[in-house]
C-alpha cells in the first residue's frame, strides 16, 4: 500500500495567515501614529536649536544676522525672504555650516525665520518658528511664549503667533 500524501499548506491556510498578519500590522501602525507625530515635533524643536547655533556662528563672523543689512565681514547679506535663502546665507558664510534642516514632514509645512531688518540697528534680533503637530507633549515643557519685536521681516507671508494654542513653537533672541 502506498500513500500518496504530500506535506504542506493549502492555499486557504496561507491566505488566512496573511490576512491575520495584515490585520495585526494595521493595528500596530494605527497605534504608532501619535508617537510618530511627537517624534517629528521633537525633531522640529531640535532643528530650531541647530539653526539657532548656526545663526550665532553667523553673527560672530558677520556682526549681524542674515537679512538685509550690509557691511561687516560678510559684505552684503541680501534679503532673506525664504527658508531656502536663509539656508544659502548660512551655508555660504564660511562659518562651517554645510546644511540647514527642513521640516521632517516633507509637506507644505516649513520653518519661519524673522529678523528685525526694519529696526535700528538692523538684524540684531531674530525669531525662529516651527508649527508643531501636537498641542501637548514634551516639546512644550518649560515653553513660554516669547514677545515678538516690532519691525520684523519674515520668510513667510504672516508673522507667527508663537502661542502654544496655535501649536506655534518659537525661539527668539
């Protein structure tokens, strides 16, 4: 007597296992959503501090922050009307900055830079702003809304509010 049985899984069994794995994976990914947004918020705050360090290096070399002032060791800085222009100013100043971070979401959200180019003396105060995804979380620990000086020129169409209620996180000097 010969038995003609083959060991293995049937197609139905494999499809059931794949369906169970897909359901479990979707549950895990849905659960990680808030954690990922908190991570992006922490990255945004960290990015602002990195740019702040770059701005201080720029100021130490040039005598002013990037904006519309001229003179100093850096010559004419030109208007900084976008985040890309700020990036160009910082990387081209010869202060050891090779890149300026962008928003980690990669979408339309971006960072905002403001400088007091309309005041005297010019370009001696700045504000950096990032819009966070969450109104709560560790990024807000110890945060107080800074005052926004007058005569600021912004890299965006509107000045940031810098208020936690608007998820607008700012660093100023």
